C-alpha cells in the first residue's frame, strides 16, 4: 500500500511521502486555526508546513515541481501562510491595533523585496554563464573571477522567502502573549534581513565580478584550439541519464595517439563526466559550435545517434565515425541513421554481419572491426566460483521506447528470475543491477523494479538472521566494519579531488581552474580501485546486494559474479568477454531455437522462458565445469562478437583512427587541389550566409531533439 502511494505521489521514499502528507494536511489546519481563531494551533500547524516544505525541497522531491506546475509554488505557499496570519489577527480582534498594521506593512515590504532580489540573482547567473564549459582547457587569455559565495545564490529564492520566519514567529507570540514588542522586533528583523540579503548581491554586478563577454570567451577557446591542434574528437550529446555513454569512451580517448578532445553539448552532463586528462569542450549553442573552427580535427567519433550530431557532421574536412555505446542485437544497433557517417566501427565480425542482414544502406566497405577497448578491465573466468556461494548477477535492460515485450525481462520474467535465484536449492548470492533508464517510460517496469528490490532486501534480511550464516557473519564482522570505514575515508578524499576549485564555485570558475593534474588523476584512479575493493569487502560473500548508480560499475559487477542473467543488450556482448556462463530471457516467447537464430549473442546462452524454469541449467554450469556444455560455444562466440585477442583492441582502435585520419588528409588535399585557393569549407559557409538557413535549421534540430537525445541511440 505504501509503495503504491509513493509511486502515485511520485515521491522517492517513505519519508518524502510522510512529509507530503503532513504538508497537505497542515495547510487546511492553518486555515481552520485562523478562522476559529486558535493561535497555538495556528503556530503548530504553520511550523509543520515550514518543516515539511523545507524537507521536500532538500530532497529535490518531484512533488515540489508538480506544485509549481499547478500554480501552488513556493512563493504562493508562503504568501498564503502570511495572509492567514493576517486573518488570524483580524479574527482575534486585533485588526485595529498597531501590531496588525505592523504585520501588514512588513509583509508588503518583504514581498516588495522579492522582485529586486530575484532580478539580481537572475542577472548575476546570466552574467556568469559562459557560452562554453571546459575541463583541461587553459583559458588564461580571459580573466574569469571567482564565483559569488554559494550561500548567496544556491536556492536563493527559497532562502529569501524563509526570512519571513522572524516576523511570523514574532507576531504569533505577540498575539498570544500581548507583548507587541516581540512582534515589532520580528517584523523589523524580517525586513532588515531581506534588505540585507538583496544589498549583499549588488557588488557581484560590478564589471570586475563578471565573466568576460561571450565573444571574448569564444575567441580564447578558438585561440586554445589553434595552439592545441586536436586531431581526434569524441562528440556527444544526450540526456543527463546518458552520461555513461560518454564516460565509457574516456579511457579509450586517453590512450589514443595524437591529440584527443571531447566535444559535448549539454552543460548538465559536464558535472557527470568521470575524471579524465583529455580536454573537454562543452558548447551548448549550435550557432557557437558551427562558428568554431576545428581545422586540425581529422576524425570525429560519435557514441550516439542524436539530432545535434548534425552540427558536427556538416564539417567536410573531417571523417565521421559511429562507434556507439554498446554492441547488441537490438534494432538500434543497425539504425539506418548510421548511413550519414563515413564509417561505422563494430567490435567484431558479428556487427558487420548484422548490418548486412538488416540491409539499411550501410555499405560493407564502410564497416571497420576495431574490438571493444573498454572491455580490458573485465577479468576472465577461472572455471570455478570465487567464493563458497556462487554469485549470480541479474542485469536487465530497460523497457525501451516502444512496447515490445522482448525489450526487458523485468515485466514478465523479472520476479520469477529473482525468486528462483533467491530460493535455489543450492544457495547463491544475487547481485541486482538494473539499467539506469529503468522506469523512465513505463510505470509497469518501474513497479516491477520496486517489487524486485523489495524481494532482494527481504531475502537479504532473512539470510542475515538465518543461523546457517551466523558463523560467517560473526567471523567477518570486523573486516566488513573496517571496509565500511575505508569507504567513508576514500569517498571524502575523492570528493576533495574530483571537485576542481573551491567549494561552491560555478561552471565558469571550474572551467578556469580545472586543468589536468597527472598526480591528482593518478591518485583518483588509485582511490577508485581501492574504493571498489572496499565496497565488495563491506558485504559478506553470501549477502544479496542491490547495485544502483555509477559506482560500482557494471564491469565491477561482472568481475564479482560467476554468472549472469540479462536481456538482449550490449550487456550480454560485454559479459561474453569474461567467458563466464550466462542466461538470456526470451521475454517475447519466440522459443529457444528462433530466439538463438535472431540474436547472435544468445548462441552460447542458457535461454530462459518467462517462468525462468531453465535457471537450474545455468546454476549447474557454475557449480560444476563438467556440466558446462556451452563453454566451447562461448569461446567461439567471444571471438565472433568482440574480435581477436591479438592485436589488442586498443591497438586495433588506434590503428583505425590513424588510417581514417590519412583518408581525411588525402581527401582534403584533393579538394584543395581542385578548388585552388578557395577554402575547403567555403561552400558549406556559403550555405550559412544565405539567410543563415543552415544555422537556423541546426538550432531547430538542437531544440527539438534535446528531449529525445537518446531515442535513437544504440543500446
């Protein structure tokens, strides 16, 4: 019942639901108390509204956004409370007294300050917003001052409105006790604090406190590009939930020969980037990106098929490559949009064959097999479980943009899979790691995920109380406590290292100070490895675990597990690199033979029906290598899907970048020879000059495709 209420109210936890209920009940109580009138009831109910409102804002509750949409936002709620206080005074027979007029004057003045305060905070933010956000880019050519103190601008409107508390408290106490001086002091404090807060913002409008103008910043970036001369770019656009799609390629970019750069389009994504030594240039405006010169870039890599790619695809002097963010048998892996790229890079032969079968217009000669450099951290299976109790990872994919029942096992099979693993005759440990997008489109998928989460937590609690595990629990208690203490220490240090500049700095200031520091990056890498080891030590090897968020990574979960259950997605293709047994769910009910025929990655898998009865075969293969009849098929499939082990994937990838760069140079030289002194890209720029049509179209694409940034992306 409570979980249903949480889902319907769109709140994130029981505490948020409780706060929402209290707030919903308290406002009518405030109104009733004002009408009766009952001063102390009014005071108690008003206090509850303050606390509940504050808590929901602190948690970033979805309910708060919904209230804003229905014109019951924060300013309205504060104004309502103050008007009800005025009503209380009138009903209490104080309407003719000086306290009443003092309260009315106070709230009028206080709300009169809201407009200049809001205008100042908005203007300061606008004047500190640069047309670019950077990491590891030296912008010494322009002077970027420190950001205003975090306390002034963070949640500024909320802080300003809460300055009415002295007046509210003072007037209520004065009305109850007859000591009007308390009310006068409270109203004076509210007006004074509001005025002081507003005046404190004024100095940050001075010229020396502003960031340079947009043209000056863009000029400095162009100067830096001319000095750095990037040769290969990773271009990315997407929603904030899709940060993993660019993060997975950062390690590969760091290992490439030449001078790599990451070009992004959404400001909010920059904060979600992993630490990297590669320069990062985020250019949100399509007109700014298209005006930027990337003359030295010869190869641009695209991890996702999104609308904003057009702003870079239009540059003729570089070669454009779709690299995707996964390799699977989903239809998105053979998207017809891939025709716009000069080449499509796949992990192994399977990707090439997939495009040939799909017949979507991608030519075979434009496909290059480069392996999967990201898979290097995945450990190969030794043939036996790591611990006395085997660990099985359940990593379902999300529901997708359509209603295809084969997208995810969560809806029809998820609970059966989890139940059979939790109740297996031979105990196993379950790690449940859902896809980051789970539930964003389908309420049914979100509900299934929540039920599975509850099942795993209940089973974990029951196992902790089971006498069979008492000895293990007691024996490892000290080690697990030490690991948890280590996690706190590591996380504190990582927070210091991963936040460039001083605490509270904005994006402009961070762009100024976030230069690559090899020593700092090396320490971060070491700490993340240490954190991962401590995380798994903080649990017993028999404890069921739910893993969400960016850490630990999916590959960390691969290394911790002895087998996996998943759906048709790149997760399966990546897991095959480990050589461990795995199962894939035929949620669409195609039948094992047809399911294997349609999906290459299933050829070496245990195929599960929605009832998950076949899980015993997977568990038998994990427990006894002699029962693992698919080991040879997995080895063959690994080579077919991911390419050969030698040369290494990063060597293949780097060679492909260099070879394509040569093609770009050859093309540019040929064009230059044909057109003489005319600039290679002049025809492209001429199309812009004709009423700026190309730029307008580009901006339109940028605006209309923001919400569906990952709609056409590969899995």
